[in-house]
C-alpha cells in the first residue's frame, strides 16, 4: 500500500471471513472460465482427465490481464450490491475480453442473450469453444459482448469512452481498467485530463484502475518500471488522488482491494453529495477524484514457471502461457494442474451451473454489470427535440447573389438544438468552435465546459463555464472518445474539426464503424444508437495562410472504405442545404455522418424548399444553371462541394456568355454515395437514374472537393465512365489565394471551361479564341494574387449572372 493510500485508509477490516471466502471462490470461477476459453474444446469442467483431444487445435488469446480484471470485477460486484450502484465496466487492456465474458456468463446475462450458451455443461462447452474460434467471437470486447461499449481492438480510448458515458449521467459510475501497455499510448495519456471537464453536479463519475502487471507482448511497460514516487506524483499532477493496491497473495489482496475500492466509492459519493447539496449559486470546484493503481503479476495465478523459465509475472504470460499442450504431454499436464488449481468441483454443481451461494455474489437484474442498460445505450436513447430547421433558412430570391457563411447559419440552428436538449446533446471540437463560425452555439450551451482554474479575464469573451455543454480540448482523440462514449450510452452529439486534422481520428472512426456494422447488421439485441455527426470544415481550398500542411481532403477516402450500411458523406453546396443535411443527420441512428462545409462566406443558391428537395434526392440537375432544356446536352458540368460548386458555376457562366450555342447540364451532388450503383450501396442510383443525369455518351466534367480517384472509384462500372473527367485536389499548393489554389489543382472556372471546349467537338474550332482568353485569365489571376496578396475584385465579387 502506498504512503498516500495508507494515510487515508487505516484499516483493511472490511470483509468478513465468509464474504472473503465466497469472493475468492467467485474470482476463481472467473479465472477458470478465462483459461477454459483459451484452451478447451471439450471436457469443460474437467470431469475426466485432460487429454490432447480436449484442447483447441489453434491456441489464440491473451491471458495476462484477465486475472487482474476479474479481481476488480468481483470487488465491484460487492459494492454494487452494498450501495445499489449504477455501474458499467470498460476493459482497456488489449485482448482482455475473457474477463468480461466470464463475468457475463456467471451473471447469467450471456445465456439470456445467447440461449445456446446455457448455464450447464453443454452450454459451457459451447461458450469455451466459440472463443477465438472460426465462426465464433474475437478476443476483444466486441459488440457481441454483453455489457461492453468499448471493443479495445485499438488501444488508447478506454478512459475517454468512460468519461463520455458519464457526462449528463449523474448516477452512473464508469469503472475503467487501463492496461499499462495501453497507458503508453498518446490518446490514453491525454485522456487523464478529462477530469477537468467533469462536473460533479450534472455528471456521473469515472473510477479508473491503472492495471500494472509489468509487461506488454515482449517488453516491460514504462509505468511499471518507474519509481512509486514518480508514478504517484504523475497522477497527482494530472489531478487525481491515487490509491495503490499491490501484491500477489489473494488472502492479503482481497481485504486491501475491498478497503480501497470502498473508500473510492464513498469518496465519489461524498464529492457528489457536497456539490449537489450546496446552496444555489455556490461556485463548483474541481474535485480531486480517486483512482486506483493495481499492481499484480502478469498472468496472476498461472503456473510460476515453464521449462525453467519464469511464467507468472513475466512477458511469457501475456498471450498463451503454455503453447503446446497438444504435442507436449508435460505441458498438457501443466495446463490441467493449472485449471484444477481453481477447484472447479467446488464452484459448479453436477449440471455444470455455478453453485447457488456463488450466484448470490452477483448483483440482480439491470444492476448486473453486463446487463446495465447504459452499455446498450439504444435502450435509453430518446429522439432529440428538434427545432424547425426551416426557420434558420437563408432567404434566396435569386441564386448566386447572397454571400454568407453557411456554418454560421448552422451554428444558430445548433444553438437551439442545444437549448431544447440540455441533458442529452453536446457539441465537441478541438478549440475550433468559434474558428469554424459555430460560436452562436455558446449562447444556448452555457458556453464551454471548463472545471480547471479560471481567471478574471476569462469573463471577457472566454465563454468558459462549469456548466458548459461545448466540449473543447486540443486532442481530437479525447474528443472523439468522449463523443463515442456519449452516444453509445444513449445520447446525441455533433463534432466539428479542421479537415486536414480530422485524420487524427481516422482509426477511431474505423473502429466505431466496425462496431456499428456488427451491431446494426448482426446483433438484434443491440438497439440503435445516435449517429456520429462530423462536420469537416476549414477546408483544403481556403488555406490562405496555413498552407500545404492544412491541405488534405483524404478523410473522405477513409470513410468510403467502410461499410456503406453505416457511413454517409454529404457535401452541401450552401447554407440551406447544410441545414437540411444537419437536421437529417441529427435525427439518424447507427451511422457515421460526415458533412463537408466550408466556414468562409459563399454564394447561396437554393431556397429552403429547393434545398430540402435537392438534399432528399441527394443529387440533381440545377435548372437555373442548365441550358439543355431537357434535350441531350453537349456536356455535363457536375460538382460536389461548396467551392467546387462555385467554380463550376462560374465556368458555366463563362461558357454561356462566350459560347452560347453549347448546351450544358449542371448536376450537383450532395450525397456522395448516390454515385454508387444501387446494388453496391443502399442509397446508390440505378443505371436508369444515373444515365438520365449524366448521359451515356457525352463528356462529364466533374469538379470534386477531394481526390479525383474517389469519383472514379464510385463510377467506374457506369456506362459513361470513360467520358468522366474528374478534377480534384492534386497535392498542389502552399500559401495561395483561393482562386490561385484552385488553378494549381485545375478545379478553377478557367480550367473547367477549357475542359469543356477541349471535349465538345463543335467547340474545338469555334472555341479557340475563348480558350486562349481563358489561358490569359489564368496567368492574370496568378500574377494579381502574387502582386496583391488577394484575388482580384472580379473574382471575389463574382455572382451568378441573370440569364436571359
């Protein structure tokens, strides 16, 4: 026990002898099931001597963290029953699912969800066999695992998921076991700061347990090898109150752990009671929340040695401690001795069910950790109370005449979404809410959540508040983890980020998409959860001073690699379309919705009703910009994205003025996945629909927001694909004006017009003079930008001309 912990906890006399006996027996049952999952194909309760044919042919799994995790769980069960706690458990160590699975089975939840895994010998045999077995379940806490909101396939997000779960859940405690290997990741290290954003009045609590078992796959862990003084001061510096439980003797460890965990729970309740009972107007202070440092041997309770090598307490216990029991009789005997050391004959009755006195150790009903409804958040989810988005619409009397920021208009809408849903909606962003022109949200959100120190000058425009509902921290990892934990437990949210740096959460989006796909398509017992809504702004095309580092639209490529059943991408061209898309996304469930909209001022094109119609279709012809009059066009000008749209419209205006005989159809795409064939995507266009928009043999000049290859990927099976000429980002540019950057990547109005002239046969001769003029315009535009540091007034003030 550390000096810090000893100073606060003077006695370990918490458990009675009988209570400790039963808790240890329950722990042994958990550990027995963990080992059984790793090794056994048959003979689940060792009712006969263990034979090679009882062992799985391929041994895949991880043992190292399991006994420490089950140890924590057994002690949580005692406290849930004693204090009627509403508590979920998040397993951070990689491949640590056996600990959760074993407890789910012993709590009876697993058999309720999967009746074939019944609480008897045959059910236990099936339960063991499925683990890390073809057609079965993985070694992480996958969506198939009852009680889990965190798969852990990628390390680093357990603690942020825990905090997301307890925001606006004042009675919930999220116990997060952080693996010491996981603790070396950047996202996990940053997420310790989440305690500066937890309000003890309106939020629940997170009880982290840093599980130090000393080793990763083949190396020691950093935090296990620093001095106790350094370790404890690290967490004191993070703002936590650490309590250390250390040892390897269960007889000693049980009373230690019981005392420390009970102290932490009562301390959490005291913090909350103090804050919640204070007179109105009393400033809310940031408490020093408790955390536990649990130091146990790697692979605790497995054999001490194997073939003269240290096993328990070494890296060899990380995965499968004994690798060859099928071919090595001595090692087979060692596995049997190990499993029998848990005394399964004392734990399970003749039928194979856990004995009655041990069944009583688990909580009842929804208080069972793996039955807690917060871990199946769709059960608790309620639809947002939404304002009427049309009330925030831009008045558009003529297309392409009004100039304003679309995201600013969105901010006013989100402000009222917040006002109507003050306990179930939060907005997340890395210190960029105002930068992204969404600052109107602050008016309805009590500002930005901040529990750290405040200075007098913060009152002058800082928008900081201990009751704030906008979550800002310069860690996209932590924000996304909070957001995921928030929606996984039944609430709603919105996230905005600079486009180039949303890549920071690429892999988190990958993990969440896989969670959604499995939950949505295969697990009927997982109820739908609110969608992850990501606004991507501060776009590649408007980086006048940030330059090349801020130019990367490739997040869309990442998203399109995920299942079309759970991902959507929207590129609204103006404010009214953005409002319609945002309303749709906030009402949706079981999706990752990516919205791409620039924060700068742009021309507005569609009335609100036109925008609703256009966004509902997802793709359509803009009649005001087309002059084919329902006949076969000479070319199709298509676009997706606000800046590509404005440049494409400018190109059409040039052609209609200088080449009046050319017939152009203008097509705008809002829902990117509409371009896909309907047999590949549930929202894809049929061949007939696609051909009616893009023709079957005419050139299509497609001006795209991101990398051109993405449009070719979606359309390569279409009849007219050979005539698709896509313009997109080419990794060209640095410190440029918007038009100059567009020119460098050939998505500008002049290059687009040249494209049409080059590809429409009747223009190749007649348009020669116009083409030369366009080339001159390119030179003049670049020269003007370099001379003046800004685009010309003709470019900046351009509007859509009134067509005769």
